[in-house]
């Protein structure tokens, strides 16, 4: 009887450790994806500002926005394998996915505007997406 209680306690402890480990790994994956998205959006904002100040060429800015669009798409795809072990982790993953998706949409719109019109008219959208990603990134880092 005593051995079975010990074994049950060991199984419970291992389950808790594995659950915490899975959640920590998921949080790390979310932070990594959000960090990549932050980098892509921040680089895009800087590139557009430099172009607006005539400190960068249109070709260089278009190349930058193309590269950053690929980077943020990779960040978004990196969330696909993140499995959730709790409702909290699912909410965090879904929030990260939404924030990165909004950033990707703003970045793609900026790229398209630059290519079509030679100017970016949605800086507010890029900056809003940057704040959304940064806020969530701060929350996740604070929860570790």
C-alpha cells in the first residue's frame, strides 16, 4: 500500500513537471516568434522613415520590405507546431498569432503601397502592430 502511494505521488510529480516544461517550451516558442515579428516590423518602420527622409533609396526600401515580409511570414508559420497544454497557453498562442498576423498585414500593405505609389501611407498601422507585438512580448517575458 505504501509503495503504491509513493508511485502515485511520483507519477503526479512527473506529470506536473512535464506540464510545466511543455508550457515553458510553448512560451519560449511564442517569445521567439514575437521577437522575430518585432524585428521585422521595427526594421520596416525604420526603413520607411529613412526613405521618407530621403536617406534611403526606393529600391533599398522595397528590398527591405520584401525581406521583412518573408521574416514575419516565417514568424507566423513558426507558431503552427506550438501545442497547447492549457487554456492559458492557448490564449497566449492565439494572441501571438493575431498580433503577428496584424503586423504581417500592415507590412504587406506598406510594401504594396511603396511599390504602387512610391510612398507608404499606413505608418500608423505599422506602428500599431509594433505596439501590439511589443505589449504581448512584454507580458510573456514578464510571466516567465
